[in-house]
């Protein structure tokens, strides 16, 4: 057998010509690797072979691997290996995670309608295994496309979009998605093409990268799920139950350490490797080997995420051997140091992993290091920064260095990394410099953004609007947002959908008395004292029109559900009234979420019918109130005959249709409207600095129906209108 033929079998480009050829190969492999005879289950392999011969995998140009999801190997998809048992099992039985049901529901929706699912967590938290298990359980018959490297992702995206559009359901697998983002990789144009073709994107990302990209446009369109490193009590109970059924010593060890470490990270031997590294820089230890690893960690954290050349590690590692006189500690020879760092203890994984023509540190070590020492200007030595700026000359490396510099508050390094790209009129480089410089010099930031705009960059239009907003130039910000919206920027388009009360004069047929005034001539809501507020009651006609607005919006929401189901909405090709007018963060929600949103209108209308004030008790109801107040204020101005028929028989009141005061009395705050503001992009994330500064809660779409006050929680068994 030629290596070319074997490689073609492995990546799915070819199928063996006969079962006899494959059977002979398996036998030879058992002998060569000294495996027990019959290690490969021939019946299972025969079934797989028969299935592969009967089913032709659609061909596509490029170097990405294509195979059916059901035939995917977890180790080849980079699920972390555990200690191999005597039977050759390196992947323990899966212990279900708490997040599994939600991930699988989302993946099922994406499999039907297209979409992007992203699992976020620390290294070895179990996110890749969770994604693999969900995919094989929910979409086993889909075609799986796996780019071999970041250089192949554009070609893979085009192939997946083409196959999906032709009726072949596809999944694009992007483990460690951060490797595929940025220049030359996956971009918004690619995601839109995949979404239009109803393809599925399933990716994972480490928490530290997700944290450094809080407002990244690409990640923002994904449905995200957090996979915790430390397991919940319920997850630990499941693992204990599995241990009772299957006496796996690896799982027993992980459970014994579950108070300090996550079970998945212990199975992948992450803590063991971290202790090995921490204890190596001693006399009679492996100080030079540890120094190589520490140098690799710092270089990677400084933005050189590609496999590192051994020459670079050799050049820098002496700085990491402790003491002024390096020989006092007795460092081992370089060959022995390299062997120690690249040899996997217990045949699991290594401190330095050989890859392509270089080495990369085991990703768990990076996260463990950052848990002890957080990003800061002093985290990475100056000599390392100089080395990455000298070595990282490729375009994607420049961007990675700039992101690392930003995370460590080293704006000087970020500028040096990006300026060569800006000098070459690289649009993304110009935009990135604008974002980077705003922290220190807004005038410089505006110059870089203007250059990106002149080169045709749509996103830079919105970023320029944000810059003007933070300069307190609202008129200037509005103009830039208008230009961004006209250029097709979704967030800026949504900005113009923000609900607001219509304050035009009320036609005579709707007006019922003199223009509403405050008691004692007071004009400012904030000047009312508590006694005056307590005396205020919403006028009967006001409540009746507001009730009708809630009812009408509920009708439209349920009608829209019948048309769009789980499909993502927008403001153009897939517009759905009510849902398309909500903030962008909700546009990709599913039918279940949208039914709950429709019920919010019904619940508030029911409050009025029951003789109570409609007081929202969750974010969804707050959004419903804003939309209904806008709708009601429009009705009294534009449909006076309808309003007259609605309020027939109700007493007139000088304060009829005082919508501003309704907003002041019915709503505790207007935080949900931040979601319409381009300058507040990302504020729904509890870790976002604006969210924490304003002490905002429940803006993430998944939290919209969590009650603010338990004592006012609605009956969970109340059901839905339809």
C-alpha cells in the first residue's frame, strides 16, 4: 500500500477497492503496531466499508476533509485523548453535561434552517467532546467538512455553501474557531453565504479568546453555549453513576479530584502536566525542558499561535532558566530537554506538541498560566514582544499580535504590529488600528477609520459613529449610523427600529379634553414628589388603547411565527413584523423563544383586563411595553376612528393618552433599549464593561423571560393562546 492511498482513505477522498484490501491492511496494522489480534472489530469495519461503498460522498474541490458525521472519529476532530486502556480505548464513555439538551436543540434547528453554534469554555473543559456528541446524536447523516488549517477555511466555506444549496445538508466543523477568524479566514460574507444556503457551522472557542472579542461581528451571529470547566453537582452525580456501571479507573481518578479540577480536564491529564511543568525547574529536574515550554507559552500568548520554530525557542529559552548563573541549577542538554518536553507521559499528551514544522504548547498550560497571572503590560517579557514582532511577518500573525497586545494593554506593540498592513492599504488593518488607538487617542483613531471608510469598509462606518457618540456628538454619530445602515450594516439598521412614543398632536376625534398637564403645572417627571406619584392613576381610555395595542401585537407575533418558525429574521429578505423590530441579539431565536415573547403581550393585556397596572416583570415584558406604547401612540394619531370605537363608553380624562407618564410609571428603567444602540454593542454580555458599569441584568436573549421578582412570577402553567 502506498502512503498516498492510505492518506486518501483516511481523509475520505477514496474508498478501498475491495474489502479484502482493507482487511489485509488492518491485519498488517495490528502486527506492525503489536496490537492484539482482532483489535479491529472486523464486523464493524465491514459494515462501515459496505456503507461507504454504497454511498457516494459528494466531491468538492479543495483540501478539506469530507465524511459523514456518523463516521467521524473524535480523536481526529481533536477531542482530547485520555490515558489509553489495555483494550486501546483513549476516549472514555461520555458523561452527559448540563448544557447538552440546549446545545442539541440548537443544533437540530440549525440542521433544518442553517445557523452557527459556538461552544465556549476553558481548555479541556469538554467543549469539543460536547460538540462531537451533539453532532453525532442529532445530525448523523449530514456531510461533515473539516478544514485542515486556517488557510483552507475559505475554500471549505465555499464548498459547504455550494453543497448545502444543492440540497446536501452539511456541517462545517471549526474546533478552536479562533484559529479560523481574521484575515483570509472565516468572515461575515462567508457566514452570510452559509446561512443563505442553510448550512450548519459548529465551532468551539476558548474563553480567553472569546473574552478578547466581545464585539466581534462574526462571533456575534452565533448561538453561544458555555461549557464550564468545573462540573456541577448534577454532572458529578452522572459521572458517579457511570462509574458504578463501568469501573473506569480514569473516571475514578477524575472524580476524586473533582473538587479542585473539572472531570474533563483531569481525564485529559491537564492538571498533571501543569504540576509536571511547575516542578521541573529544580536541580536534577528538567530546568531546560521547562524553559523551552515557558518560552513557548509566552510566545503563544504574545500572538504567535502558529507552530513555533525550534530555533526561536532555543534562542529565547535561556531567559527562563532560573538564577543568574544558569549552570548552578545544572540544566540538562538541549536534546534531553526537548525529548522531555515532547514525550507524552502515560501516552496521553505532551507539554510541547510537534505540529507541522514546529512545536506548540498544550493549550491547557496557557489557560492555567492565565488563571494564576492575568493579562497585564508586564505579563510578557519585552524580549518576547520584540521576537514576535520580528518573527510574525505574515498578515494573520500581525493581527494575532495586535489582539494579544490589546489584551495586555500594550498599545505600542499593537501599533507596531499593524502599521505595515496599514501602509499597504489593508482595509482590515486600517480598521483594527482605529479600534486599537481609540483607547489612547481618538483623533488618531478617527484618521485610521476614515482611511478604512475611504477604502469601502462598511463596519468602519458604524465604528466611526461609535467614536462620535463617545465624543458626545450625537448628531455626528447619527449621520454615521445612517450611512452604515444604508451600506447594509445590520446593527445600524436596527438602530432606526428603536421603539419610541409618537408625540404628534392628537386629532380632535381622538382628543378627549385639554392637553394633559402635570399637577400644579409641573412639567418634568423628575420633579414630582412621591405623594403626587401615588395619586396618579392611568386614565381608563389610555389603558383601553394600550390593552388593544398589546392584543394586536400578540396577534401579529403569533401570525409571524406561523410563517418564519425558527428561521433567522432580518430587515430585508426575511422580515417578520414584531420580531424584526426587536434588537438584533434576538433575531436568531427559535420558535419556543418567540412564543414566550408573544405571550408577554398577552400577559400584560391580561393585567389590564384584570383591573391591574401592566407592570413588566421580565425583560421580554419590558420590550413588549416599549413596543405597545409606540403602537398605542401611533394609533391615537393615525387611526382616530379606531381609537374612538375602542374607548366608546369610557369617561374622558384630561390625562388621556399621556404615554410618557405611562412609561415613567410602568417601567422601572429602559435598559433593554441599550440593545438598539450601535455604541453599546455587546452590552448584553454580563462580562461587558458597560453591563457591569450600569449593573444591568437579563439582557441576553436566553434570560429575557427570567422574572425580576419571584413574588410576582406568573403561573408557569398558564399556557399560550396558540
